[in-house]
């Protein structure tokens, strides 16, 4: 199937929430690679993965695409029934970053290798967003903060009302584009500005 998708012009092979089938993914990718698969392999996950699974994927995965859902154990317990999610996600994302590094794109803007961290900005959870952004900057590096360009932090938004802002790290001119929303479309940007993120 992977080779058929490559022949049809797909840009990558994207495994969604594959942690429970990592050995089978490794076997399948090895067979496909022996038969000519050259597309990037994407590991698309909630980041609630064991470090053992991530380590097994070293050298197989080209692009890791984890969600970073919640920073606090309290929200993780309430919404995911997984109090240890934040700790597990931080460890998994750091391991992913060690393997593939910052996002690399080709001349057409297609991802070829690296880390893309996704986070849904919720108006009632801006404290979570600030903590996640701060951690990514401190642990993965400031160049991680770029939306739509090499670096790979993508803040997602499901609201039809959103605004895009330039957010600056430490007042430097290297900015990230983020889409954030509040009830009026201003709550999240104001909060991020007051915390030094914009």
C-alpha cells in the first residue's frame, strides 16, 4: 500500500497513533523501503507514547508530529483520564527531537524531516499554552517557534474566529506566527502579550 501511495503522488506516509503497532510498522517500512519507498515516514501521535516505542522508531521515522495537549496533571486527569500525560509527553517529545531535530522543508515547503509540535489553543486554557510554549523554547530551542516555516511549532485553532500575530522570543525579531482565539478574538493574544510571548 505504501508503494501504491508513492506511485499516486503522496507526499509522505503518515502513521496515526501507531504506538501499539510499532513492531509491525518497522517491519512494513523495511519491506517497502527494500522495494523502493523513498517518501518521508510520519509518526502522528498524541505524544502519550512510551520511550521504548520512540527509541524503536529511531532511524525509521523522518517526521514526528505530536500533539502537546495539556501541561498540567489536573487537566490531563480531567479531560484525558491520564494524570501522567504531561510528563510522558515531555519525555516523548524530547526523544523525538533528539532523533530528527528541527523541521526541514524542501523548496516547495513540504516537510522532509524534523519535529512538528501541535497544540490547540483553548480560551480557557491559556495558562497551559504559556507553559507549553515556554517549555518548548527552553528545552527544544528558540528556533522551534516558527509556524509555517522551518522550526515546526504549529498552534492549531478550530474556531472560525481567529487572528494571526507575530510573537517574539525575548524581544528578538525572529518571530513565530500563531493563530489564537478568545471569546472576542482578543483574549488569547492579550494574555500572551502580557506574559512576554508577544
